[in-house]
C-alpha cells in the first residue's frame, strides 16, 4: 500500500481518481490546489498531479503545475512525481520534465495508473 498525494483542481476528477486509487489498495490524500499539495507532501510516498491548475484569474494554467513541481524539488523532496495531463506537451522540453518520474496522458486506464504507482514506490 502506498500513501498517494493526488493533486487536481477538478473536483470531479479528483474524487473519481481518489476512489479508484483507494479501491486499488492505496491510501489517498486529495489536494485541490498546489499550496494544499505542498502542505501534505511530507506524508506521501508518491505524488500524482495534474499539470494545469487555475491561476489567480481562474484560467487553467500549466505554469501552476510547473511551479508545483519546482517547489516540491526545491523543498528537498525526492518523492516520485507522476504527472497526469491532457496537455503533456506543456511539460515537454521544460526543466521540470526532468524532475518527474513519469508523465501519463489523460484519460489514463486505472490498471496502468496502479502499475505506475507500484513501480514508483518499488
């Protein structure tokens, strides 16, 4: 069993994914924004995060996710990061791409995600 920190600003996506990961035998802490994710980081074995979070203007913005990745690594955390995104090209070629363990394109099949969690904590 892994302690999974799941970060996504889409409440429906967050709830559904959390339930499915829990059904796969893992403990999930859900975070609706990057600052909430940072508060729960120390209790996670693996972080699964969206790339786009709403910016202060309320628009989806990959810069919010890139900043979260940087802040996680700047904190000294080596916790594996799995990015789930419908827009993986926004990460491609960035310095943050080298800071993540895996990038998966939404929608992702749950057996594939559960296998990625197991591989990340192995």
